[in-house]
C-alpha cells in the first residue's frame, strides 16, 4: 500500500512532467482526447433529456407546453451535471488506482499523461496562431475560418480587426479556464479533480447558453462553471499581471492593473472579464463590445481603452502573456507541492 509521503512525491513529479509534456507536444489531432469523449456523453444526455423536436424553435409564449416543462428541464440539467461528474470521477479514479496499485512508476506515468491531457497551453497557442498565419499569408476569409474554430460567436462578417480581437479575447479568457484553472485543480487534487473541472467546463461550453434551447437545461452547468472558476479566474488575472513585468516593454503592468480594477466585471459572467481586462490593459487595446451569436446581436460593454488599433502581432503577444502566466503558476504550484512534501518528510 502506498503511503501518503510517496503519493505526494509521485503526484508532484507527475504534475510537473504533465506540464512539460503539454508545453512540448500540445494536443495531437490524430489522438482521441478525453474531452471529445466527454463531449459525446454530454451530447447523448442532452438529446435524451431534451428530446429534440420541431417545437423547440418557438418562443415560450408560443409554446405553453414547454413553459410548463421549465422545472423538468432544470431537473434534467442538474441530473446531466451529476451523471457526467460521477462518470468522470469513477473512470479517472479507477484508472489511477489501478496504475498505482501495479507500480509506483506506472502510476506516475499514467498521472503525468492524464495531467498533460488536462492542460492546453501549447494547443491554445497553436490554434490561435493559425489565425495569425491565416491573416498574414491568406485572405480575410481564411482568417474568419481559422478564428471560427476557437470562438463561439458568428465570424462570417468580422472585419480584420474583429478577427484579431476575437482571437486575442479567446486566448485571454482561456488563460484562466483552459490553462491556469485546470493547473490549480490538478495540483490540488490530481487528475481526478482536474478532469472533474474539465467536465464542468466542457458542459458549460456545450449547454451553458442563455438561449431558447438551453436557458433552463443548461443553467446547472453554467452556474457550476461560474462557481468553480470564481477563484481561479482572479488568480489567473493576478498571474497575468505579474507576467507583464517579464514579457517586455510592449506590455504595461500599470495599465493592466488599472483596466482590471475598472473593467473586470463588464461581462455577463462574473469570471470571463477578469483575464480579458488584464490583457486589454496590458496591450492597450479595447476588447469585447457587441457580438453576434447564432445570428443574434448580443450587446456587450467594451473592456479596455481604445489606445491603438489591434495588430496581427497582438495575437502572438497575448500568447506570450499566456505562456508567461502559466509558467509563473507552474512555479508557484510546484514550489507549494514540494514544500508540503518537505514538511511531511
């Protein structure tokens, strides 16, 4: 039986190895990712509970039967969240338990691979830089197509500046929920807690919309995501502000702090604008504003000041900020884990 000391040492080593693997490899497109499996499960549950039909396109006032089914959809949404979380916990914990039961080294290897699959540092940079390359070497339409792969908004009518801003905003927001938040949860509770976080985040991205289809069914997923991201989003913003101090003269620490304090709640979500505000201030850009989702314009306040026009290079600058913030976070987390091991030793 593995004792607590060995388990903590193994976890610390595996966590660090997983981060290194992610930085080096990213997510190979030919390899089935666990999030894709989660997405399939969520889609199947959504279809089973909502039972898609032609009436779903009508408004609530035109569809009295659906108005009466609000509670049923809320309950189904809660049940979906619970099913996904239980499945995620059972599978992840089971795999880790068996691996460590066989051999400590096997356990470290399996945990490192799981950690690598949870993180998205390099893949986030790779996908966003495809937008930059498309704008540099191709047409505006190429840029729109590339950015459509990483954002949820409509991209067909975006201008060149709109494409750049969309890519910058995505990297800034995902610095929290795609990079630093999963790092924090994985450091605290290993891949079990890390994958539980990823499952919540995936549910929110798939069904956590305030539209006719998911207004009630997706509410539990959206609220759960808000809760688990509350502290990580603010920690991520702090690490991004620190990152401006080491990224060079193109980044302003003082303006990042100023815009963060002023604009960090200018978003429907209590968390999304935290890192976006830091990025806008650091680069001297005005981000956010009205955007189109599923053919409908959603009014949003601006974040940041219109100091200069967005440039293609801002996509790379945002990625650099994300990389630096993740490195600072990794340093803090690994140092904390080693400190705990030392105290127990």
